[in-house]
C-alpha cells in the first residue's frame, strides 16, 4: 500500500459535474447547509478545543462576521457542500478571533501536523486554490481581468476568451543510495549552517520524464550519476502548489562534485547514522519531520524497505 502523506487523503467529491452548473454553485453558496473554511493569509481557522479540527462556518456565521470575500467550491460529502473563503482582505479580519471564541487561526503547516489526515488534504486543496486565485486575477494572454467560473476551478477572460486553470508544479525528491549509505544535502539559504540534511530535490523541467529529472538534479547538485530510479510515493505540497514525487535511485558513481551556488553541503551518511537520526539520537544529523515526504523516503531506505 503506498505511503499516504500529510496533505493527501482528501475525502471530498470535487464535483466535476456540479461545477458545470453556475446556478447550482450560486445556490449552494447561499445555502444554510453549506460550510465555509476561512483562510487568512497563510493561516487557517481551526477549533480551539481538543482534538483540533478545521473550523467550518455556516452562512449565518459568515454574515455575522460581515465577510465579503469570494468563496471557492472544494467539494461535497454526505450531502453538505464545502467552500474555502479568503478573508485576508476583509477589514474585519483582525477581529475574527474575538467574534468566534471557540476558534483560532493557526499556521497551515503547524495545523497540518495536528489535524486528521483527511482534513490535511482538504486544507491543502483550499490553500492551493486560494493562492492560485490571488496570483492569477489577470489574463496572461491579453492582460485583462479574468472572472471565476466552475466554482473556482477555472478563470476566464471576457476579452480574449482565454481559459486559465490552476497549475501544479511537479517536483522530484529522491534519496540516492549506495549499499549502506545514502546521499543527503543542504540547499543554500534553507538548511545552510545547520546540521539538518534532507533529500535532494528539484522541479521537473519541460519535456522531461521523472527518471530524467532525478538523474539531472542529482548530477547538477551532487555530481553523482544514478541508475535504477524507482517511484516511492507522492505528496501534494500547497506552498504554493507543488506535487512532490518521491523516488529512490541507486548511485552509479560515488564521488561528490557539489554545485556550490545551489548547495552548501552534500554528504554520504551510513545507515546507522540515519537510523539514530530517525530516533532523535544523533545530534550530528537532523532530518525533516514526518510532515515532509523526505522523512518517509529516508526512513524507507534506512529500514531496508528498498533494495
């Protein structure tokens, strides 16, 4: 069974057929039974009580808060329609917590580590969708303003009639191994000057396969040739809209020739070092936590789940 990561597992029916009916979407937006998830910049509204859950507001609560923001359809479940709403530009946003005493805003990454897996998938969809709309209000073809259609799944230009859809940026992330060692690195500016190392990663280029992207990125960052690239799992990463494609690869060469402009360090670590780091017992090596796919790629290699 493939590993299911945080930000995956979204249970909502995204409503492909329903999105074709603008009247239905407008009706559901105003329905008393519909639920709305407010996001405020990088934060999401969650319940202030244990266990932590996403805080869904109904239409009456939205009107009480006097939110005038556009909502975006997420999907349906058990007869209820769910929307995301960006309140970042609302003049009342600074007073939200006082108006809803049982709720609090939490950073999306921090919240995701405490929510049920299914709710993290919904959060990922909501955050990625709102981010896309905030960045794509104008047509990339003619520069005119676009309008939201299909509940937020598309934007259309009334001037040149171009259609715009949310993009997903594929990122390959891989653990390269050489028998009892694996290759980890520090990206410049992100992990620099620490003892935290992670899997190598990079964006898939145009007209490039996953296997080609793995080979290219490892060569560019570490000067290592690879072979036998295998897929492990994937993870939506809504910061802003990436799909992490996790792989393992066997090293065909072992001499590190590091790209010093992109990386601050690349090293081989033996299996015992990594196993101790996974237990938090290696102060010389810190690896990403379970929220990141890198953690699971490293763990699967260290525990011998791959050849």
